[in-house]
């Protein structure tokens, strides 16, 4: 069975007009993400990895080329609730409890009260936050807040999960734990995940494919298919395969930056 | 642990009581000294006419007990306050409670109108580009006009179309109180950052959903800060509204008639009453603020 493409970018470019002249955030990007892929975008700051994710989510408009999400334009896909987006900060509303925060997109989308209850309970279970529904965000640790944010993005059954450096602000121990949980969640739900990061180990550990990007202009320099098995205990990070992929990512990153200097 | 739960003795030791007492004592001392300084010329003048020598003690005693002093001493004001509130029937024209209530009712009406107008304008300014460009400059310009200059015009114009009594005063009060509410609410409604707004966008939230679920709750702390300023401004507006009308009742009228007849003690007790009212109103808004923020999950 041929994998079904979910996101297809063809010759995609995005140029920001700034006071210092045009900034080429994305330049002629071609990429296909298939259903069930876990794709990481890695690169130095300014390489357009976040911009690319934001284009998929209809938060930025490309200036050239085409992109489809589930066969639709990003705007249509957004309205069809095709994706859940997890931002770098948890973005929880301080005046709502965890339960009410996860309920927020469900309220906006018009789910019935009983449907909301069932979904909130289910996703809280998924991110292991059951029992915390009546806490306010400030009563939770940073890692727990980010888990609540992921739960919120899972509540409305989007097939695609777009994550913009979701664990960037967390310490390494918490990050390891959340990476493990995320992989588990991914294999259980079969969602397609786009994941922006600047950590090589995180990208290699999580992904089925790693997209290496470089700045000025933002472009894709390498796409690495992971040879790691789907089942990934944390200690896989000491295996030879893992280190080999990590080395390749590092070479790709260096090549992209060296051209620049 | 809240302040009230701490026993008085440890609060004294914690330095929470002594500074307050010292400041109050200093103010009262300066006030008494000021009374001596400002009232002494009249006392000496009287003594000169009666051809009596005043000893220092007699001079001081005189300056603190004149019937129409330039600056009444604190105890004279307290006595007058007591006499005109507790010591007077509430139905009497001399009851300061009655005058305070008349001013307070105009203040509350003006505050309600001003807060409502301020919130509505802020919502319009935040949601509509044209309103942002066209209304905001007028809002700011409105506050550069001295209220004392236009208050009589408002009263006269409204009177000519048959509106008198509480409403003209409430409108002047509204004129002063809507401004801080507009400014605070505009800032509050714009306080959600780009990420939070993007997040609403990814859920395809409508403008009204974004307003009710994100902008309005974010604006609440700003709103209460504005309301505290607004309620004090409302009181000032209501008092100013009583000055040019030749109003017979209200704290403003007491101040004005006091100044016509040289009843300085009466002016001061009306002033003190106004200050007490203002402090009580601001404190009430503060109580409402704490209750609201607690409901909103404040720590």
C-alpha cells in the first residue's frame, strides 16, 4: 500500500518585507509528509522551520508555490479542524482550570456538553493528567502545563499534530519523559506529526523522517529517513544506528551553515 | 496568611502599624501648626483692637477655637462633622449625611454611565479600525477641556430642555470617569499576546468567541485599576456639577455656601466627608476586584 500524502509543499516560498529589506524565510521548499509520519524540522534559528509549520497551519501566507493539507488549502484545512497546533509556550488561560482549558476549543467548535466531558476525560488520561482537572495552570509544573496544552490539541480528533518546539523551555529530564510519552501517544493514535526542534537527539529519537533546514534563504538541505525501529526505548539513544543518524543530521546542519559563512 | 489574621502585637513589631501612626501624627501636628500660623494674624488683630496682651498659650488657644478661622483646627472639623451627621436628624437640611447621599447618588449614576460608556467605546476602538482612528483622538481631547469651564454649559443646556436634578450632575461625573475606563480597557482588551490570538485562530474562533473567551477575561485586571480611578473621578465630577448650579444640596453646595458665608469649618467638614466617601468607594471597588480575581483562579 502506498502511503497517503497528508501535507504536500511544492516550490513553496515566503518572503517577509521588513524595513531592512526582504527576508527570505522559505525558498523553493518541496516536501511531502505522509500519513502516520513523524517528521521533525531541525535547523538554526532563522532557517524557516517555524515559518514552514505556521504556513501549514494557515498562520502565515506563502508568497509563492503551493501547499495542501489533507488535499485542501491550509485555510480550508484549518476550518475543517484538520490539525491541532501546540505552541512553544503552553498558552493556557490563567483564569480557567485545566479542565476548562482543554474544553476551550471544544466549546468554540460547538461540541455538546456531554461530548465535551467525554473528550476531556479521555485526553486527560492520554497525557496522564487525570486528577488535575480542577487545578489552575499556575498550580502545575511547566512540563504538566505543556502536557495539558498537548491534551487540548488532541481533544478534537485532528489527524495532524503540529508542534512548534513544545518542549524547548523544559529541562532535559522532563523533556526525556515527555518525548517518551509523545512517542507512545503517536504509536497509539497513528497521527501525523510535524515537530519543530533545535535539539539533534530529540529529532533523531522521535522522528521517522528528519528535515534539515538552513537559513538565509530558509531552505531544506537534507531529508533523512530514520532506520530506527518504531519501538524506541530511551536507551536506543546509545545505539550505533542512533549515533549514525545523529552524525548525519549534524553534518547536514554544518553544511547548511558553512555555505553561509 | 492574610493581614487580618496576624495579631496586632506582631503587626506592630513587623513595622506595619508604627509607620502609619507616625505619618498620621505628623499630618495632624503640621495641621495644628498651620492653624496657629494662619489664624494668628486675626487673633493678634482682635487683641490689638481690644487692647489686650495675649500670652503665647492664649494665642495658641485662640487660633484653635476661632469661629471663622482661615484654617480650622482638626478637632473643630471633627466636632462639626459629628454635629452635622450624628447630631442632626437625617431629614434636616443641615444633615451632612443627607448632602453626602445626594452627591453619592449622582456619583454612582455617573460612575455607572461612565464605566458603561468607557467599556463600549473601548470595545469599539479595539474591534474597529475606523473607530480606533476617529474616536481615540476625541476621547483624549475631551480631557484637555477644563471641566469647570463646560460644567455650567452642560447644566444650562440640559436645564433648557427640561432636564434637571440628578442627571446633569451624573453626566458631568460621567464625563470625568469614562476616560480612565476607555484607556484601561483598550489596553486590557489588547493585552493577549500574538500566540494566544494565533491559538484562537487555529481553532477557527469567531471574533465574538475571541472577545468573550480571551480578550474580556484578559482585560479584567486592567478594568478594575481603571474603575478605581474612575470612581474617584466620578465623585469629583458630581461635586463640580453642584458648584455652578447654585445647588441647594450636596457636598458641592455645602462647600460653596460655606465659602459665601465664610463658614470655613463647614467647608472643611464637607471636604473631609468627600474624602471619606472617595476612600470608601475606592475600597469597595477593591473588594469587588479581589472577589472577581478569586473567582478567576487568582493565586
